[in-house]
C-alpha cells in the first residue's frame, strides 16, 4: 500500500505543462530555464522521485527549482509530512528512539541525526516566533483578548537543572562550589480556577494549563511569561495569583511584571524549610525533632509568621553554624511573611501549593531532557523545550497550519 501510494503521489506531484522560460531570482534579476532535473524525496508514504524545472540566474549564478518551494522541500530530502513526524517523535523521546518509532509506526527509514536536526529546526522556528511575540509585547501595548471574565487566574514558576555540554557550562560555578554540569531551565505555567469542591477547596479547570520555558535570564523569562499570561486573559481575571517557592528571582519577576497580584509561597516548600532545619537542630533526637517541627509547622500553617520568626531568632544555638542556619531561615520567613498568610488565602478558596509547576518540571522538562547520557547545547535544549511547550499547549496544529506548507 505504501508503494502504491508513493507511485500515485509521484504522479500527482509531477509538473504539468511546459516550463516557463524565466522566473524571478532572489538577487532581483531573472533566472532562465535550463533543463528538467530529478531528485528523490522521502514522503509519508515512502520515497518518490520528482522531475521539475531547473533555472539559473546569469547575474548571480544561483540555481533554483520553483516547484521545490511550492512543495516546501528546498534544502531538504524530506517532505513536510515526514518532518512533522520527526518533530513529534523528537519532542517525545530520545532522537534514536524517535528513529525507531518512525520505522516501526510509519515504515520510514530515517537516521537519528535527521530526527535531531529537523526536531530542533522546527523547535527553533517556534522559539523565533515566541521571541517575536515577546518583543511585540515589550514594545507595544497589547490589545485585550476578548472573552469571558475569569474568576481566578494563576501563574506558577520554578527552575530545574538539565545536563549540558562542557562548553555550555564552562566558567559557571556549581551549587557546591565545583564546576557546573547543568544549566537552569525556567518554567512557568498559567491556569484558571472557576469552581471549588464540596469542602470549598479550589479545583483547577481541566485542560486549562499552558507552559512556557527556556534557559534564559530572569528578565527575559519574565517577559515571556507576561505575554503568555496576557494571552490567557490576565486583564480579565477577577483574582490574579502568583504561586511559587521562595526563590528571589521569582518574586522579582512577580513585582516587576505582575504588580498587584496576590503572591503566595508554596506551603509545602515552606514546611520543608522547617523540617530540614529541625533535622539540623536535633540530629540525634528524633522525638524532639518531630515535636519541635510539628509545633513550628502549626505556627506556619496558622499564618503567624512574626511569631515563627521570633522563635527562630530566639532559639539557643549550639554552634556558629547553627546560628547561621537559624538566621537564614528566619530571614526567609520574614521576607515572605505576607506571602504566607495561609488561613486568609484559604478563606478566599485559593490554592496554597504549587504542585502544578512541580509536576510540569517533571513532565515538560525532566521526562525529555534529563534522561541518562544526555548533554544539551543551549540552542538544542531551548528548541526542544519550545517544541514540547507548543505541543502540550495544544498549539502545534495551529503552528503547523500557519506555515502554509503544501500537502
């Protein structure tokens, strides 16, 4: 059936009628017809051989086949349909696994390098369009997107490291003072909430989550996230919430790009701070550790952050190291005290946990870019991240159609 389809396709793609004598050249002059030339192209139904008119410009000596442009096969031996397949499999699994899937599911023989090259090329094109949209958002007042009012719109942010090549990590310091082997991907998500359950707990709207991400500066990422939030209806939201852990870069973005939004530090991240501190304060006394940790957690959950900070600063430290740990955590809770009024947030039926973005770090980034033996360049990683976000946001078909590629 594939061979029959390839034969039929080859017939349908044949140029009909006499070739034009001339065609415009990119240099501004005219290219003249020389001859018919053939080439092989791999399509979704198998290889086909095309005969098409070839032209050459006497001024710049550049050759071209207009039929190749019509079919979108300039500079490639793969049809748009095959390149689309390679983008999909390359965004889901390793490039070698993608090659195997192409062979198993479509009966197409492609190389691992071809899957890598075309998946990254399409991802890079998506990222170029994203950057163009971000620049428009920076330079112009964005028009409000019409639609219904949104009861609650959330933005969550987080960072996760991915392994990179030695050249991409050169000169960068790792967490423990050694050489770095990773770079941080900043990931953000936007979702909405319109209802609560019977107990009044918030429910995320099904299929409302969209993602943006890249290895880039916090300032650049903030602009990227701002554009996504605006497209999702930020101006129409009755309540606007930023929910994340206590990283300083996140709250700098929140203050700069989303002034006036409700800011909430993830409750479970804040609890983790306390329990890790309890482990350092009582390393050999499990009973005392659990008792102290539970008491501090109760104060935290009640939103009485000033009382929590006071107790941390008054704790009798046994060493200078413990004194410094207590100071760091006390500063952390004091700095985020208004973002930790959990009873007030719960009375508004708001989420207080950032589980959506934490799951996103696993499904969007780790699942594809943190597999054993992988080392990425920034260009390659950002291309695959853009491609994965596009697909998870259900925008891939719109992107593909917008390219107006021939069938």
